[in-house]
């Protein structure tokens, strides 16, 4: 019985060490810049810094920022066919009737490109600038 208990404790300790190594963000994290802009209001641009583990997705960086900054909040909505959608940022939500939504862009050398995947799939690069822009869509989009 003592041997079994000792073996279980050893396995449990090994799993704790392994999980800690896999989730350690100091060694394997990438810094990113995040900006929030609202084209529908006069609110000033808000800039934040966050990080994502190497190979991690944008959702992780947003959650990390949410946990670290009291003035950054966001919600997501899951679509069964297309995955996670950014639903609201800092209390401002997209609205079908008003044709508003949160557009996610990557900025490089002053050029903005819309991401072709959502926050649950997009893997940011080191020092990338991600822009969350509250904007409108037209029916042909």
C-alpha cells in the first residue's frame, strides 16, 4: 500500500512539474501591442500591452490583459459553425440592427490588414500590433 501511495505521489508531482513547464509564460512568451478604437464615438484610442505564449492564440493574450488591466474587458460569443466571435470590448457590443461589430486588424508599417481567422485561432507574432476597431458593415460585406 505504501509503495502504491508513493508511486501515486511521484506521478502527481511529475504532472505538476510538467504542467508548470508547459504553462510557464516567462520563457516562451511573445509581447504584443493591442489598441482599441471606436469609430462610432469620440473616445480616445486606448493602447495596451499583453503577451501570448509561443504558438498561443489571441484569445489567450486578451484573457491575460483582462486579468491584468481593470480598464480592459471583453466578451466572446461562440458560433457552432465559425467559432468564437469578439462580442464586446470595454462594455461596447456589436449590434446587428445598427450593423456594428468589432473588426480585428493587424498593423504593420502603417498598413492595416483584417485577420482572416478569429481570436480563437489567430496566433500573434512577437511585437505585433493588434487593433480592435468598433466599426460598421455594409450589406455587401
